[in-house]
């Protein structure tokens, strides 16, 4: 009898694994009946003890799925905005930085977002510059990441970017190489749209932003320069002081491809001569007749806005002369240094211009 049941259940298992459920059932019932044990097993399972579940199913075509599900992506939980504090090392030099990451809504993984590199002025740092420009608040609404590199006092006693030294005015050298490498690192570790990466700065930061935009057109789609100077305006500290006091006597910017740029400069700036702003906007522009418009901000601050159009009619450069403004970020917050609350909102106009440009 023992061998009978061993052989029985061995064969029944084989039939079941092969999908022949009815054949396995018939074998068990026939064997038990032949052995005189037919009453030990019901010929039909009770309704609530069935071992086979049969359910209706159908294939769902991709068009009936949410786009993320059709691509096999997983939904993500909402993420709060972040203000990250980190450091980056490149070629033996370490640079501290802060990174603003806007919040994300619940759902699929966020699409690649634009990135803006903000370069502070002398004596400033990331927190001061972010507070004064209010850039993080605007970036939250725009869904944009903002990177704030911080110059070290070891590299410059006043924490200025060294825009006036030849070794920091060229691609793949000095601070341009360091800042470009940091930008690429952030792009690699966050979801950044490589066609919408921008750089902007104030004063010495504005001068370095112009250097980066013109030396790295493969990285930056457009540039913002507030109260800054053009690439090549100086080659050492004495010539830097001359350019700041009287305007540039030379510029190397015309030798490089023109990058879309928006420039803000107060005509009462006694720290960086206003003619520097004009040189930044004009460098590399083809001859023609720019569009000039005069107006005033809600608080009455007057301005002159000159627009340089490309061959296709696109807005390639804007130069805002802010009448009566000194060396300060126009429309900034009093919570930061070197700001002029009220007047033209330079931060909002900056983002408008930058986001209208994509790198091919």
C-alpha cells in the first residue's frame, strides 16, 4: 500500500506540473476506487475549497497607462526644497558651494531642470548673495536649481573671483576650469537639462560670468552680468583698477563667439565704471541698429534698455542702464549686501532672458 501511494502521488504530481489537472484528478480517483478507498475522497471539491482560481484578465495597452507607467518608471513621493552645503575638489583645489534644489511634486521622476550658477561679488558668500538677489524664491517658481560657488579668502583676500589675472581668463585653466568642472559635477548628480545651464554674477562675479560664458559656449546657454567687466579688460591688478575706474582700454571678448548676455549697470556706479557694461553687451555683436527703449520701474527708477538682435531676429543681448543706481543689485533685498531694493527687478528680468535661450 505504501508503494501504491508513492507511485500514485508521484505520477499525480507530474501530471499537475504539466498542467493536466483533470488527468491527475482522474488518476487519484481511479486508483483509490480500485483499492476500495473511493469513499475517502470526495468526487468534487466543495464550492468554498476549490484549489484552482479562475479570474478574468486582459492586457492593458500603453495608451491606457499613465506615461510614466508606460515607460516603466516608478512614481516618486513629493520632495521638499533643499539648501545643500557641500564642497568640490578639482586639480588640488577645493571649493565650497551651496545648491538650491526646488521642491518636486508627487508622481513620476522630475524632468531635467535648468541650472543657474550664481557668482557672488567681493566680500560676499553664498548665503548673502542668495538672500540679496532673492534668486532661490524665483527659482522655486521656475523649477530651477541654483548653484552658489564660494570663493576662498586664500585665493583672494577680499574673496573676489580673480577675473583680472590671465591664468583665470582662459578655458581649462584656473578658476574657469574649476567652476566649469563644478557645474558639470552638479549636472551629473542632479536631473539637469544640459541645454539650459546658465551663469550670472555681480561685480567680480559678473566679470567671471562673462569669462565663463565666452570660454565655455558648449556648457552655458546664456549669461547675466550685473555691474561687471568684460573678458580681457585687465591683465593684472593695476590694469584692473584702471578698468574699474575709467572703463576698459582693451577687451579679448571680441575674439571669442558672442554668448547671449543680459547686462545691468547703474550709471552712478563709482566702483565699476558704467562703460564696462556697454563693453560686455557689445563685444562680438555684429554691426547694426539695436532697439532702444526708455522707461521707469514702479518706484520711478528710470532705465534705458538696449536690445541687440541676432540675424534671425532673436534677442541676443540686453543692456539695462539703470539711471541713478550705484554699485548694487537692482531690486534686491535688504537682507543681503550690495543691494538696491525697489526699482528694476534685475533677478526677474535675468531669469526671463536666460530661460528664453537654450544651447543647441
